C-alpha cells in the first residue's frame, strides 16, 4: 500500500496502487497507478529512453530491491518521460559501481482524466548482489509533482523522520526468488 508521507500532502492524488511480479527468470514487471485529478499533476513530457540522474526531483516512480538479510540494494528510478536510472549500493546510501552496464527498462504510460498508469519491465541481471536463491525485499515508492511544483512522497512504508526511500525499513514487500514462484503483489492506498 503506497501512503503519502505525513509531512507532505497532495491536493490532487486520491491514491496510488503499485504491483510487481516476475516477468521471466531475470526481469521484474512494475505497474504504478495514480488515481485522482491527473490534470493537477506535472508529468514530464515523453523523451527518448535514456539514463538520467535526478529524476526524483519531478514525478518519478521508484523501486528499491535487496536480498533479504543483506545490506546491499539496488535503486530503480522510472520517469514518465521514458528516462530511467539504476544504482547499486553496498549499504545505506553507499553507492558502488554497477557490476555490468544496465539494459534500458521498457517503460509505457497510459492516461485518462482520473488515472495515470506506468508499466515498467526491468532486467535484474545487475542487482547488488546477484543472488537468486533468496527472498527479495522491495520498497515501492513515488514522487509526485503537482502543477504548482509541490512534491509529495509515497511509499509502502515510511520510516520515522523526513521522507527517505533508501531506509531499509521502507523495504516492506517480500517476494520469492524468480525461479521458485511467480509473485504478484498488489498495494493500494487511499488518501
């Protein structure tokens, strides 16, 4: 369930639903659905798919993936523009180089008056560390920018204090390894 951080508000978002499932042995499929007054959101315009930093400064959907029992994790940022970023961390906010160059995620968006949806397929061959026999812990999150520039921060679980998607307490969803079972987890939130 994505909930809005208590120190940030959204006047236009009624709720955010997030789903994740394995899409084959080495890929995850994410779906994010924002419900509310979509005309009140600042959604970056579509661009060519490319890697970019600082996507979190605007409307952006994120996933943090760690192997259960390990401090290392990977961060995925997906912009409605088609831009993306993937980072690896040894432990809390200690960035390390990716083991291999990432393959660009496949990003698709749909919009209506009351919903904005994003689907993303991302390869997991560069997760830190590579261990596919253990459970994964995930943090699913979103940064939502409104037309007046106000930002709200949404996550499965917020640790105490200011918004911090990197905090391991926010990695609140567990899924089985891809080779054992296909997991489909749904999270729903109401404002």
